[in-house]
C-alpha cells in the first residue's frame, strides 16, 4: 500500500495521525511536475508574489525576471519543504 494514515500517540498522550507515503513510488513523475513551471509562472498576466525558502532556489529565468520587477519576491528564513504551512 503506497499511502497510509497511521494513528500515533505523542509524548503528552494525545492521539495524532501521521500520513505515510512511499515517495519512491512517485519518482517517475518528479521531473514532469516542474518542467515548464517557471515559464507558466512568468506568463500569467496578473501581479505575482513568489515565496521562497531561499533565493538560491531560483533558476536563471526567475532571477532575471525578479531583477526586471516582473514579480515580488519574499524570502522566508528558517522554513522547510512545506513553506505554505510554515
């Protein structure tokens, strides 16, 4: 089973649920998730805000577009892979 929800009890005795996913099962899709994403983002004709965990994560196209003022960039320090939750 690639996905499962596992009930766990934390140190305070509270029941929590933990989502477990076999990430390696999704490997064939990884490259396709991000291919063309920069062009799609820059091609949208609305004001844009890009939130990043670090400016080193921008590709060359995003860096140039940011310098040209094509979107607002906000870098959030000390966040991880789930920036939308942090």
